[in-house]
C-alpha cells in the first residue's frame, strides 16, 4: 500500500488542474477518471486512485514497490517540471 499527499491546493487555477490532468494521463497504468471522477491507474497488482483533499492531492492504493519507486519518481519529476 502507498499513500502520499502532494502539496497542490484545491484552489489552484484551472490551467494548473488541466496540466495535472495531462500528467496523470501520461503516467503508466492510466485508466481514466473512475468512481465519481477519481483519477485511477490499474494493472496487475496495481490499483491507485487520486483525490483532492484539504492538504493537497492524495494518491493512494496498491502498487508493487519496484514499480512504485519508478512510477512515483516519474510523477514527481513531471509535476516539478510543469508546476
């Protein structure tokens, strides 16, 4: 299980959320917006979901550690470069 919180406030402007959506879609295992619009990634032993919480973007769920380490590193890199 993994559970992270990224420091992106829910009041960020639309262009930021559009950029985040593009980054989500570029990530491996992307499945789309499921369960009421939650960004979701799925694969073998993989089920991650993102939500916007008062503390920031929360991404939680299951992903094997060896995949997570690469996936999360790529996500942080893309978010940092674009935001």
